[in-house]
C-alpha cells in the first residue's frame, strides 16, 4: 500500500506511523526525521533546513522535493510506504503524483488524523523524542519508564527546538494555511480517510487499521 498521513503537528503522525507501518509491513518515511538526522549530522541539507525548521516554517519545496525524490527511488519503498510529513502543500502533492506516475503507481489512501487545537498544544509541550531513532513519547500520557531514557531503544530523550509554545502556535498557522488545503485536494479524488485521533494510542491505531481495511 502507498499511504500518506496528514494532520496538524502533534496529531500523532509519528506515533501512528510506527504502528501502522509495522502492521502493514511497509517502511515509514518521515521527512521531519530525515531533516532532523541531517541537522544533527551537520550535512549541507541539514544546514539549509535548520533555520526554517527552528522558525516553524516549511523548508522550501525545491529542497524538500529533491530529498523525497531520492528517498522514493530506494528499493525498500518500491512495494509500498507510509509517508509521514510529506506532502505539506499542494505543490508537493502534485510532485508526489508525478513521481509515482513515473513508476506507474499511485497513492492508495490519505489517512487524516483529526485532533482539536487545545489538545495539540498539550501534546507537543510534553513531547520527547530519542536522538538515535526518533522514537516519540510524552512526559504525561506516554511517560518513559526511566525519565529521560527511551523505552524503545534505551537512548537519550530530548525536547525538539521547535516544540516551544510560540513556535508551535506558528506551526499550527502554517498547517492551516498551507497543509490543510490538501484535505480538499485528496477528498475530491476520493482518497481521503479521516479518523478521530484522540483517545489512547492503541485505540487510534485500531481505528486506523479498521479504516484501512
Ligand atoms: P510534526 O511532526 O510536528 O508535524 P515534522 O517532524 O513532520 O513536524 O516536521 C518538522 C519540521 O520539518 C517542519 O516544521 C518543517 O520545517 C520541516 N518539514 C518536514 N516535512 C516537510 C515538508 N514536507 N515540507 C517542508 N518542510 C518540512
Ligand atoms: P530501479 O532499480 O529501476 O530503481 P527498483 O528495484 O528500485 O527499480 O524498483 C523495482 C520496481 O519498483 C521498478 O519497476 C520501479 O519502477 C518501481 N519503483 C521503484 N521505486 C518506486 C517507488 N518509490 N514507488 C513506486 N514504484 C517504485
Ligand atoms: P506528530 O508526528 O503528528 O507531530 P507525534 O506522534 O510526535 O505527532 O505525537 C505528538 C505527542 O503526542 C507525542 O508526545 C506523543 O507521545 C503524544 N501522543 C501521540 N498520540 C497520542 C494519543 N493518542 N494520546 C495522547 N498523546 C498522544
């Protein structure tokens, strides 16, 4: 299956991507994780992306699209994938269609994770991630067994630079202006599958898996 996950920052895309991809035995591809890995390794791509990310803005399309094009040319995604964080505007969505058409394939479904703004701020302010693998948890709702250490892999947890409250509010505005129009774009093409993304993580995964079947 070729799936796109869409939803505001903090909707649980990264969290659900892990479980859904494992359930379907397809790789999850997160543009945010790829950017963060490049930033921490200090690559030219990372240096280019960092200022935009820290400000809560989208990295320019030409940079992002080049990176995604390369990633989608890898053999592991030829049989299917779950895209988390891409596309984030209609220009990117059109390029994604083109990339897939070049390979004689197309998207199967766009899963929309719906969460209210009030819950988003609470989720993101407690979010912690591990540097090694980008595993996500929450200091209150999904607390690690040992503070500061990732349950999944034992590596150190940190708070993202762009998870400060004022940056989060700006990212929500960016989502509404630039990314939310994708909901209409995909709905018109009958690809949209909206699900309520509140409640326990496991229940959201079950809701997603039921909707995908
Ligand atoms: P979240 O999980 O909070 O929605 P991500 O980890 O997906 O955030 O993205 C973090 C940042 O990386 C974004 O704010 C943006 O600067 C950059 N980014 C990720 N994906 C894209 C994309 N498709 N286009 C442009 N910028 C992106
Ligand atoms: P190639 O060596 O030509 O890139 P791969 O071994 O990567 O081929 O992929 C095998 C098949 O899957 C090819 O027919 C290719 O067109 C197709 N394919 C490769 N990448 C993707 C992708 N991201 N999405 C859809 N189909 C792909
Ligand atoms: P996104 O990738 O959409 O930005 P994340 O998957 O990183 O979202 O989740 C944001 C924060 O919310 C994390 O701290 C995560 O642990 C937490 N979270 C994810 N799903 C839920 C849920 N169903 N209920 C409560 N908290 C959640």
